C-alpha cells in the first residue's frame, strides 16, 4: 500500500522518537520506519554483555520535558544498555509515538519527484509512503563493520557481532572464545567474557587508551541535588563545548604547571573517572603534540603498573596521541590481562590470515576457538545512509554527492536534495558531543523551520551549494587546528577500507554550533532556499500498520 503524509521519519532511536513527537505536536501527519522490532536505535541492537553509555546517566537523557527528566530514576552513574532501552521505551509510550512507527521495516530507497515536490519512500516489506519531507534519524553508529575474513563461512563455531547481538540469551560459558577488536565495544565486553569463557583470546590490531569509568550505584542525594538544578544545568550543557554541564573545562596549559602539578591534575582526573574530563586536563592537550604526550605517557604508565607481564603491557600501550580517537572508559579492562585464561594476540605484528573450521589463523599461529566475537565497530556517520538508495528524479544520488566524503550544510541538509534532512549528520557536533542534546537541538531546529515554512505558505527548502561549500571548508579548517585531524580513526572513516578520508563531525563545539544555527534561524535562514512548489500532494493522517497486521 502507499500512504501519504506530511513527513517520513526513518529510525526510531532517540532522534526518531523526538522528531515524531515534535512533528505531531505541530499538527503534521507522520510515518516512521524502523528496521528493529522496537524503539531504541543503537541501544536496541547493541545488547552485548557489558554494553554501557560513557556519558553520565543524568546528562545522557532528554532535557525537553521536565516531567520526563524528573520522574525517571537512574540506578547507576553510567547506565547499562538494558536500562537505556527501558528509558527509550518509556519515553515512546509517554509521547504516544509507537502507533506512527512501522517496526521490523527497513527503508531501501527514497526518490524525490521534483515536479511533484514529493518523496516516495520504499521499504523491504513492499509498502511505500509519499511525503513532502524526509527526515533521516538513522544514527551515527548503526551500521556494523564486519571485516572480510577468508574462510569465515567454514568456521564450525558461533560468530557474533557486538552491534548485532542476539536478543535471546547467548551462553559462552566454558567455551574458547576469540574477540576481534579492542575499541569501545571490545573494552566493555572483554572483561565480561573473560569471567565466563574457558579461555579468551583477544585479537588486537590497535591498542587503545582506556580510563577508569568509576561506575557506581546512583547516590540518591546526588541525583536529588542535580534534579533540583536541572534547568540551570541543562542551560550550561547547551552552551558548553561537549554538551555536558559537568565536564571540567581546562584553564591552563601544561607548560604553565610544574611537573608535580601536571601529575597531580592527571591523577585527579584518573581518580574521578570517565572520559569527560581527561582530555580536558590541559587547555591545549588536543592541539599540542608535546602536551598530548604528557597525558598519553601518564596513561601508558598506568597500564604498565596494572598489567603484570611487561611484554603484554607493552603491547597494550597505545602509540597514537590520546584523545585523537574516541577515548574509552572501562571497568577492569587492563586487569583482565592478568588472568590466566586470557591471551592477547597482536594482529598488527601477526595479521589474521583466515578463519578455519576450528578457529582463527594468523601468519604465525592457529588458535582453536568455539566462538568468535567481532567487536569491530561501525561504518560511522554515513554507513546507514549509504545503505539506502536516496536520489532525485533526475537521477543524482546521495552516494554520488558524497563519493569523495559527506558534504552538508551545517550537518542538516545536503545541497541538491530538497526537503531532505539528517539528524546529527556529518558536519555537526554529533558524536563529539552529548549526542542526545545534539539530537534535541537538530530536531527542534528542523521542526521550527517546517512550522515557519507552513506559516509563510512555503513547502520546499534546499541547502545552497555555495553555503554548503563554505560550511565544509569551515568545518575542515576547525578540525585542522587539532591533533584529531590526521589521526587514523572512525571520525575520518579510516576503519572502513575504501571509504574517503574526511573528518566528519564538527569540532567547533556544541554551544558554538547551537549559536550559529540559532542565528541562521533568526536571520531568515540564509544558506537555505525556501519556496513554494507549484504542486503539493494532500497529506492524510495515518497510523503505520504494524507488521503483524499486514
């Protein structure tokens, strides 16, 4: 069947839930599509043991509703995946958006008819939907990356990916398990598996920095104190660089301190735990390689102190500059390598060659395994959009427009694709900020624009090519001022073979970016062409048909 609505929203994570709510609140008809069987986005799929957020619970939550933020009780400083998923489900129910979402339905294509000013969205169920506006809430970390490992189809044991963990219980107890990958997901799952597996082999290509999370049960007095000041703290967060009110802002360079002062500051941040403060220890840590080395070596010393075997500790010490890749927070990660049933395999020195029926083989040895866990991350920021054939009726696709890397105006729209929006798209702070706060900012900005257009009698908006180019140049110049720019990270697509190397998120800071977006809106949306198309289909209110009822 084909339905007609004002707007289609793709994805039902935190971005999709809030976008649907804001559009419904504005009196628009909507249709949501979600590949998963329920809401939650990345927290629906990433159910691996140990999965947990690295932004504190009282910050990693919606701020738009006083009722929601006051009522929900967070049991821990850093929320686990099941708790975040429960929260997402609760919000979806409170906002009554579920009836507007078709679950277990993946969008496969979307074509904009220039003459009709209409997007036609196709799905893998055979259903389609026509809409004036198409809004992608597909997430920045939602397309798992799987290495092309020869022979994997011959492996006789279990294979799992942290980003597509089964919903039914997985028992790896007493098995010989191999984990490939030591990024955020690997650092979380490895200690969990080490306590269950008969033997755990960790296949590490790149050693990563990990600071202690210092997770603990939520102190009721602390939670009450935060909630008493929530409005004030949220405003501080919105104006901050990282979208977090509680992050410590650096005031001094490392060169303004004595070696003893530097050590004391670093130790204090290590003891406090979490990623929010560590890379802000010195005000030029992410701009000056010499300063960065002071913090990098501090963590390497900690690794050498924790890990008993000097050879293993040496392999676990990262060689890149701290903070130029996503900093990880963990609980007992380095201590795990002191266990007798854990072996670290350096696949930078001895690369993986193939999977065999009995396990994995490097160029130096073969490892007998009963299960292989891929903790190999995601095709970040652009992967979910690249899966969908998005184009105009003239035939130019988003993939073609982004063949040399993503190009957007402020991370909100791509020139040449009218009425097409991305929530936390490339060119916005997104993954370099408290992403829920960034989601709220994008959703509210898009909703305000659409309401403004309706009141002005307009129904077509497109990013200006020149404005987009200026934004791309600006974002690139900002990134070049930091040490992150040349790092081999998923921020630049370096983890995906053949992906163009472009620094994708915006490094100018959440508060600065928010101010820029507000100024664009106040000034009548310069850089966006607003108009009225001659033809407009008549949208009808609809309720998405659940798969079971089709």
